[in-house]
């Protein structure tokens, strides 16, 4: 009978182990997103969750929490890094202080245009940024589009660096962005985004900078009608997963995860382009005066002190900066 008892114990142990493995694998992941319902990222992330469940046969499931309900972006970055959250969509901007490689995309005018961004990210430079994220506990699954930021103001069209001279321009709270305005002869004014409309309206600042959807949805075009398409900052976003969670997946499940993420990125980028176009049309119909900047080289040349200061503090990033600049 001893062998029967041993067999029963062994069978029970195997059942427990299998049950634990299945329940652990079937755990529903939590995902963070700052954007509101209907926003391109939000739609794409919900699509990602559906694809993940479908492609894995329900083995990998994800519940997305939108509108920043699980905390601010800096908080969410830390939560994903330590595994309190599994999945998130982050801008590379706030990742800069944590992932040095990610901060490179915040250098003004480093990208030639929006198409150049994808050529860069699909190559060695994208791999280097991903490797930097992985060292900090974040595995990049896909790149999302966040458009290009351009200058707008209440005074005049900006065509050359000298046109910014003397302007008070609201910027995000980042030394690189303040340095950009100073290098162009303007006066940078870091302030909360919620304060910008009233500040533009009352003349506390002359201008600001942002992408088409933000310029339109905030009503900034009503109080700062000159939009100059400088595309000086093109900061993409990532769809990321906690590194420990990813590394515990089988190779097959990792492949399914990446396929679902890449498919969601196609959805996000398509929706983003449509949203940009709709916003551009709306502000033009609302009286915005839009101009293309004929030659960006003068602006890029003016950024030399910004780059010199950045690279002096981050000498190890020189090869990455050079690689991006030399990518055709």
C-alpha cells in the first residue's frame, strides 16, 4: 500500500503545482493609461487587451485603467518598474529622468520630421532606447505616435529664430525646453498646462508649443492664432510591460504579446493621423493662421548650446545622438 500512498501524494503535488501554474498564468494584468475615453491611445490599448486575450486563448488577459485613475504618470512609471502594475503606455518625456537614452528624444529639432522618427525607432537607435528602458525594468513592446509639437503665439508667424526673440513662451518644466527658448532669444515660462489658456488670453505669456490636437482641444487657437509648424519636438510613446513579468513568459507567449502590441500600434498611429488632421482643419476654420517654416537648419544651428550642455552632462549618449542625426 505504501506505493499507492506515495503515488497519491505525488499526484496531489502535481495537481497543486499545475493548478498554481494555471492560476498564476491566468491572473488578469492591470494596465495604466493617462488618456481619456475616445482618445487614439485609449482605443488602441483597449484593442490591445482584446487581441491579447484572443491570441492567447484567454491565457493572458488585461484590464486597462484609463484617464490616469491609477495615479500620475511618474507614479505609474514606478509602479510598472516594481511590478505593482504590469502594462502601461508612457511618453518618453517623463521617462527621461529615469532612462537616459529616452531623454535624447527631448532634444529640440533632433528629428527631421515625423517620418524620420519611425526610421530611427525601427533601427539601431530604437534598439538602444529599448535596451535603456529594459535596464530600468521596462520592456518596450511597441511605439505609439504622439505627434509633433510646434510653436504658436498671439503676435506673429514664426519663420526664423529671430522671430522668437523677446517672446514669453510657456514650456513644460524641463531644462531642455527652457534652454531651447533661451537659445532662440525668447523668455521661457514653465507653468502648469491648465494655466496656459488664461495666460495667453491675458498676455502673461505670448505663446506656447504643442501638437495639433492639444492646440485645438484646449481652445488655445482662440487666443493664440499664429501656429508655426516647427515640429521642434517629436516625442514618441511606448507600450511597455514590467520586465520580470515579461521574462517569466514562455517564448511563445512573448511572441503573442509582441504581435498584439504591434497590431495595436498600427491602430493607434492611424487614429492619431486622423485626429491630427481633424484638429488642423478645425483650427484653420476657426481663424488660426498656419505657416510652414521654410528652412529649419537655422533653428537646428541655434540649438548648439543646448546640445553642448546636454552632452557635457551625458557623454555616454553622444553615439546615440549622432546615430539619430545621421539616420537618413
